[in-house]
């Protein structure tokens, strides 16, 4: 894969944290400004639990910095900004391909000001430094602060909050620049290109597959009837390429939601069945050469059932350990702290993923469908730039492509 990339691309180091994108070589910068005709911005942190200062710098200000650079490119035909469909937060029903306006919030709370968010996070960091807080304490505090700010305005986590603000800045500052915003849903391994099943890193649903295959998943938390909107990576890329061609030199902003929930939905219950079938037939082999035997695990269909499970299985034990630790003069303090930390980590992780495990929205993709029709009208390109999810047989894709790809490229 690396050899294919190196033959087609010239890599230039940069940094979207910085207003100049980290292009220190003035000659190189001028050459880029005079030659670039298309910009695709995919740079982001996708960590739901990111430090607020980092998420703001990358997902919000980074979008602004790329936009300002794009305005200086004399030959620029179009700027494509890749966001996420989940800037919708926890909205339900049909979710339209509409832009976010500056200061708009999901819960109607007024007062969202991006400049103020930047000021607040700088003040928070300054305050923590003045207290001589450790780097770990600073990281934890800024993660909590980002989550607090997101929830205040109706978003469930720092990631989607800062991505939404990035969209706001682009919409507000674009002027006459041709801008396309791509909102993909949950991106999975490739359907066809460069070859089926290619994936890098652990994605949202893949972390569940890895945990289950290695025998570490003791239950499955979700609404099994909820739609999980997934789309293969190469279909997202093809949508980007088609949008680039369609909107070159056309001032304005258009949004494309690229997913599958409206026209070819797959549900969590399906994914559960596919995972059980695949890893029962093809178990993961441990380092010692023995297969990990897996079977069906309990399904918890609500947060209430999850909390009951945690109480019975872990929290009562933790409370008992606290009593024993006090009785034995803190002899078990280390064990208590370790168990408590692990339980808090699991509870936080579940809360971060909860909106997507019980998601009740369907992403409208009328704009994307029109783009697909335009591509289909060009018979020479229809087979190359495919991104219609209706062609996917989900059972075949997950059993023969995606899960095999996850095992090959993700499992360690």
C-alpha cells in the first residue's frame, strides 16, 4: 500500500494547528499557493474524549486555517472539508443535509461563541499551570472541560462539538469560495478499492469486534433494532472525488451526507449475528497458539440494564472492598484504587458511546443521491466512482470482507 501511495503523492509536512499550516519554507509555500487547484481537508482528531484545547485547535481552528490558506490559492477550484454526519448530536428522525450557522446549538441554548470557547480553554489551561498541576491532571481536566462545554450546548462529546464549530467557521468565512462539506457516517473497511477489506486503526464498531474475538466482551450493549449507519471507506473517497468534479468553480456551499441508513440500513442485531458467526467459525488464535472460543453473549438493551449489571457485578464488590480496606488500615488501598479507576474508565467509555449504541436518527442523503445519479449518467465513470450503498449485501460484506480485513490489518 505504501508503495502505491509513494508513486502518486508528494508529501509535504504541515501543521493545521498553525495559521500558516506550518509551511516554513516560503518558496514552497508560494509554489503551493500558485499551483494548488483542489484542497481536501481530512485532518482531525476523532477521539470522542479528546482534550478540549487539542480538539478546538484541530477540528475547529484547523478548519479555519485551511480555509484561509485555500482563499490564497490563485487557481483553486474547490475546497472539500470532511466533517462527520454525527454533528447532529442525538437528534432523532430524518436528519437533513443542512448547514450549521454561527452560534447555532442543538438544545436552543444561546451564547455559543467560538472566540469565547478559545478564551475559556486558554484560561483553564493557564489556571491549571498556575496550580502546578501534573500533565496527567491537566489532560483529565481538559477532557472533562471539553465534555462539559459540549453538553452545555447539546452535543454528546467534544469531537462532534468541535467538528460542528469547524463547519460553522467555514460557512461563515467562505465568501465566494466553492466549498463542499462531506459528512460520512461510521467508516468501515474498503468495499473494493484498493482491495476489499483494507482498514487502518480501530474504528468504533471494530473495537467491539476486537474485544469480542479476544474473549474480553462479556456483554453487548445496544438497541439491537437501532440502525448502525456504516459506509465503506472507498465509497466515501469516491463521493469526495465526484463532489470535487461536480462543484469545481461553483461558488457556494453544499453538504453531502454519505451513509447507508436511508436506503440500505443495517441494524446492531445484524452486526451481533455476523460477529458471532464469523468468530465461531474462524476464532482468533492467541499468542500461545490456542483458539479463543466465543459464543453468544448477553445483550443489554438499555442503559438501565447496564447500570444494574455494573452494580451487581462490580460496584457492590467495590463497596465491600472499601469497607475491608478501612477495617485493615488501608492495606488494600492499591487494589481499591486500581479497581475503582477501571470501573470509572468503563463507565465513562460507555457514556461516550451511548448516543451511537441507541441512535434513533436516519441520515437524509438527497444531495448525495443526486450526485450518484450524475455519476451514473457518465457510463465511463459509473463503475469507477461507485458510492451507492444499495449495492452492498451487508451479510456478505461483513462475513467475507470487513471482519476478515479487521483480523488481518487491525488485530495485534
